């Protein structure tokens, strides 16, 4: 599935099952919540924290997909073409950082 197809899929789902998009501000708060849930799993899987019983049924891929879902909702609501935005962002990073990481002695 392309990013464009994902944006269309989310929009169709909202129209069929979701009634309407939550407000942009509500979705921003939900995005923050979802990123926190992702961070919790990352901290327990790759960091120093131990799992609690309530964490054991959490799925890293599902948490990432939750973040992606809400981000796509926000893009749809604000008229952002994520494919084009990502293309431009990669171009910006490449121009800005083409030598930065290669020359970083900490990464060698």
C-alpha cells in the first residue's frame, strides 16, 4: 500500500465507520497518547524498564500503526499529501545532512 492509498483507505474508513473525523486538536492529543504508548513499549523492549503485566499483551507493530493512523487522519484533515511532504522532507534531509553523518566520528 502506498502512502496515498493509506490516506484514501483511512478517509474511506472514517466516512463508512467513523461518522466523521475527530477535531484536529482532539486528533493531536490522540497522536500524543499513541506516541506515548509506543514509547512505553520501546522503553520496555529496548530500554532498561521491565515489563508490567499490563504491558505484556502490547504489540510494537500495532502501536506503530496506531501512530500512523492518527497522523494520516491529521494529514487528511489539513489537506496534506503525505507522499509529497515525505518526498520534500527527504530532499531537505539529503541536502542538509549529506556529509554530516558520514563525517561524524561518533558513528564510526
